[in-house]
C-alpha cells in the first residue's frame, strides 16, 4: 500500500493538539501546537550536521504542509457559506 508522505492526526485525549505524521524516513510525529517532534526512526548518517539539517528541513516541510492543508479546509468552509 502506498501511503501519503504526511497525515493529519488528532486524538480526543489531546483535544487542543494537532499532529502531523511523517510516513517516510525519517518517520516522526509532529505536535503542531507544542512544536515538539517524536522521532520514530533513528537518524543515521556519518555527518551529524548534515543529518540535523535534513531533519530540520523535513520538519519545516511538515509545518508548511500542515498550513497548506488547513488553508484548504478554510477555503472549503468559505465556499460552503
């Protein structure tokens, strides 16, 4: 099964939080509200600085994707009114 790169998630135990799940390496769950990341994979590589840069880029991409997705929901709500 092919999965999307990012998924939006929420949970009734955390009603104020919104999560983005990154399904590709390095997999992680981003708590958008708290701006916290839980890594599901160990980051591997010879150069720590390069790995840190790549991790930063993918987390930034997750935030951007989330903003874009939420904007789509806002646009749909505006169209319905």
